[in-house]
C-alpha cells in the first residue's frame, strides 16, 4: 500500500491510500486529519491528531476506539486497526497495526518536513 499526500489551500495535508483502502482514507481524513484543533493557534497543518492517535494506539486495550470523527471510528482489534463507518457508508476495513503506524509516521513526516 502506498500513501499519497496532497496539500490543500488552507495547509491541511490529506492522505490517500488508493481505491482498495478507501474506508481507511475516509477514516483517516475524518478521525485523524492534519487540521489544527479548535482553540489552538489554528496553524495548519498540525500533527496534533496524528500524535493523539499514535498515543491512544500505544495505550489501547483490545476493542478500544483509538480515534473518532464525525462519521468514522478507528479501533484496535488484536494486532489490527479497524476503520469503521458509523453510518454504514463503507464496510469495516482491517489493517495490520504496524502498517497503520507506518502510514501515520509518513503522514507526520509530511507535516513536519522530516
């Protein structure tokens, strides 16, 4: 799987994992994103949600939600991360934990320039 990144006019960096991983792309854009959190300095892009998700994943127990957006959840199931649509807009998708961490790490590097 190859992650592709693009920058919006407002500085937010989107991730696209391709058509086979469209559920994960949707969940990452919704539940993680590089949009600065409300009440912060407001500068995009931000690593805030990526860092929060990585921290939640490191501390998560099996079955725990590690990220949640307006329409999607990311949860830990054994050694996999599951992208789940709250409104049945896509079927659950599963990804090995190490692949998920690698994507978030690449996305973070796009934000920081490292």
